[in-house]
């Protein structure tokens, strides 16, 4: 039983790896959107603004802790 489970897991991993390593398809006619020299444009979405907000909040907390420690 253990050998069959191990062989199924191995087979699944090999099939997943071969899918991940597969070559990309032919390029889409018409070129990349926005005509960028490095390929398709990557929109900067809400993730970057959340990271910036988290950094500002963390810096404010550290500054507040430092000012409380000095008093």
C-alpha cells in the first residue's frame, strides 16, 4: 500500500513539474499592450499602496515607542 501511494505521489510531482516547465505558446498577434519594450505592462495596483501604508504605520509606531522611551 505504501509503495503504491509513494508511486502515485511521485507520478503527480513529475506531471506537475512537466507542466510548470512547459514552453510558452506562440506570441499573441498585435504585440504587447501599451507597446512596452520589456513586454506586457504590469499595473501597479493596491498592493503597493498597502505596503507603503504598512511601512508608514510601522515607522510611526517605532517613532512613538522611541519618544515614549526617552520620557
